[in-house]
């Protein structure tokens, strides 16, 4: 570990207190969700704050000169909404046994089930040693707040493995991702599918494109009117799911101002009116599908906007992977196969930790079996 006399750990309750260039030097440029701009947009819009149950407690590691050499996007939470790695059952069991599950510490990107780095390290520093120091700092923070638990979700596998070495419990999750195997066109991709799936996708695309026109917007082409239209679609999706609108209008407007070049908005229009849209974010080698909304009377609009246009964009731009967000075995037949996601969990109470450890072992076996079964029985790819 770095010399304790030469480093300092501190916590800030607003990311705007950190110089953007210093934070981004640790976060890197390949994942937009851990960028200063994205995290600050969440806070500046009011989507993330103490009132919404996400109190920022970002951990900063500085050297003797005050240079930021490591950081962690961290939040003190009094609920488990907006995380996509579910621990409601854990909370219920602990509180029925007489414990107090909340508050807890959550290391993640709020409302964003996307894999990315969570222990951010300056590229000029020793990666493993700096990560170990950050983990030690998180334990100190957990003790200061007297939380029941600390959760690092949608982290990278290498981080998860290190956290396991440091005494965290590992958790395996599942999403559905599309991989670019050197395709030159969408038809090239269709060529590796079995005949039935290939015909079905062509049929779905024909139905979707019959009634609407699609456009892909990014950078300077993305205007306020597009974000306003998308916000209304976002609200309509929330209403249909009887869910809660975590993100407000200000978030989407600020997003355009700060991250327009990282946004890939796929919009559908009919008779001059927007009828649906899918919001994606562009990483170095991944297109991240995040939110969607649209009118229900347009056949196959969802599949075209969210899946097929994303694949097309990835192929045309040499992007290696499309992450289509949480849930959805229906994505398999569209070429999105089961993919692992990773989390790590620190539990204070020894008896509760033992119970959670047993649950996670069984859950991992079930998840591995399900992923293998889904790929074996439902993969659309030809078995030559």
C-alpha cells in the first residue's frame, strides 16, 4: 500500500467540489457513466441528493501534493430503489430479525445498470495497491456511518475478484449483450443466425419501418426539442410500469449540454411527430442502451429502436458490444446472449453475513445454470 503519511482520504457530499479533469483522470474515458459530467448531471438536476435517498459520499484519495490519485462514486442510502441488483429480501430478513438494514452504502452509478469501473485509479499509480487503499477507505466510511452493509454493484470482474480477496461476498448477475464478431453489415450479422430467427427479424424490421421513419442523433444534431420529446416518452414508460420517475426534465436537458457527444438517440417519427425513442450512451467499445419510450400502436417499434438500430449503429461504427440494459430473455432471439455481471457486498453482522453468503452461493449456481440453459436452448445463432 502507499505510505500512509503521503496520502489522504476524504469524503465530499457533492461531486462539483472535485475538479472535473482530476476526477476524469481517474475515471478514464471509456465509460461515460463514471465521468464527472454524468455523475454531476445527476446531482445538479436534483435526481440524486439526500431528499431522493441518494446522499453523495464520494471517496477521494489524494497524494501529498493534493493530486487526486483515486476515487469512488459512493452514496449513503435509506432505500434500495434505482439499483437493479436487488437486496429487498435481505433488508426484510434483517429487520424482521431485529436489525436495522438502512442506511447502507452504495457504490454504483444511480439508476444505471451498466458495468464499469467503481474503484477509479489514476493511470500513473499502482492499480492494485491504490484499489486496496480505496477499499480500506470504504471500510472506514462504513464504520463512520455505522451502516449495516456496503454494496459495490455492476463493477468489473477484476474489481469483484479483488474485493472478494478483501473479504467481500461476491454476487453473480445476468444481462443480455450483443457482440460484434467482425460484421460488415446488418445482413452480415443476419447471415450467422438460423433461418427461422433470420426471417423473424426481417419481418419485425419490415413492420417497424413501414409506418415510421428513424433518425440517429448525436452531438450538435441533438437539440432541446429532442430531449423534451424523449422525456415525455420516458414518463409514459414509467406510467405503464407503475414505476417511479427517478430522472427529471432537468437531468435530460443538462445531459444534452454536458454529454451530447456521448449520446446516441434513436428516434422514430410519423407524420412529422415523434412517436418513440431509445436513449443510448457511447463508450470506447460499447454502446449502452439505457431508456426507451414510445407509442403502443406501432408494431415492433420497441425492437427496432432498442435492438436492431443499436446493432446497426455498432456495426457501422466498429463498436464491439451493445449492452441492452437490465432484464429481458426476449432479447436472446434478437442476438443478445446471456452475459455475466458482477457485484460485491460487505456485511457487518457476522450471522447475517453467513446467511447472505449461503444465499449467494445458491443464487450463483442458479444463475449459471439459467445462463447456460438459455444459450443452449434459445440462441438464435446457427450451430454449424
